[in-house]
């Protein structure tokens, strides 16, 4: 059965998306389109080049997470830079545009000029991703003319609508990394190595960013549930990653396994939904 996937944002929790892909493919589902917000845009963009779940796990596992981000305030108005992420993605995406991808893909960000959600499907995939992951206050906005982009999770934490627009006749499986509304927030830990780390962590501005990040996550949880009510994905998969901070160092295989477990639990609902969708399509064609 053919499906579309909507990958949600959540920083380091995003390795769970890999496990979801692995289980769905092994269960016989063909992923025909992908949309992503924030870390979900990284997974979507790489997967759309033709990479497998195993390929993605190898790429993520090979990263030196302590060197993933640039020095504080090194690239613009943000505590951290995105140079390390750009260096990670460049060998796999290079100058590729959305037209070069193996399957349709959309990347969701928010434009500070127009104050609205932007669904990116044209231009360089790498630039779109760097805009989609630019968490306000932590990473600098990304210039993507005519837009100035920040993290898509501000308005659309799980891009169901974008995924459905890519393949309107297919069921959308939404993968959210946001904890339930009543779960406590996970404290933000800035991944700053070296002797200045302790000093920076104590700065009032750093503490302020942590509070801001907590507030952003609370808003994203609320926005996730609201968008699910409006956009109505056929199936929702929610890996158990609430204990992981968005910038935490992680074991990629262990977090991917959490995605696998959540996907396995969702297979029954997915089979029910896809069987119904198949019957409906047959009626429409007859």
C-alpha cells in the first residue's frame, strides 16, 4: 500500500523517524511522498534522495554530536550556529534541488517577513532545510529570498497538510516527536564544548533562552494537537522520546528503536486505514 509521511520536529528526538521508516517499509508500505518540519525536514530530505533507513542510521550515527553546532553567536542572531549541520548534509545533498529528488518532498518553515508558514518545494534542498531547523533564539534565521526563515515548528510542528498536498489520494501517516500536553518539559542543554561551556551555561542570556525554548515547546505541543484536529492525518505515530532534550547527545540506534516500537504498535491502525483507503479508491475507479 502507498502512503505519505509527515515527519515532525523535535531536535535530537528525530532519530526516531528512522525506526518508523524501517518498520513501515518492512511491513510492505511504499512511501511515495515525504514532508518534514525541522529535524523532520532533514530526515525527509535525505530519504527523498533514495536513501534507506539503514543509510540514514549510518549517517546520523557517524556524526560527532559534540561538534555539530557552530560557536555561539558565530553566524547571526542565535546562541548556536548551523555550520556543523550544513557540513553534515552537504555531501549527501550538495546542490540538489527538489526537482532532483527521487520522490516528492516538501520542507516547512516560517517566514519572518510575512509571518506565515511557507511550504518549500523549489530551490536547493539544503537551504530549505537550514531554514526549517532554525529554532528562534538558538539558531540564526536563514535567508532564502524572498523569505527570512525560522523553524517550521513555530506554526506547523507536523506537516500533515504539506504531505497530503504532495499526494492527495494517499493516506498520511504523521510522526510526532512532541510529548503529550500534560508531560513535563525536558530542560534544554546547550551542546557547547570546551572551557567556556560552564561560563556560558551560567549566563543570564543562556538561562533566558532555556526558558524561551521551554515556552516554544509548550506552544508546539498545543499547536500539534490543534493541527491534528484540523488536518486529520489518517494515522498518528508518537514515539516515546519525551525524556530527550532537543539538543541532547543521543545513541542514534537506541532512539531509532523507540521509533520502531511506536510504528509496530501503530501497524494495526495503519492496516485498517489503508484497507479502507484501497476499497474507496477501487469504488472511485469503477
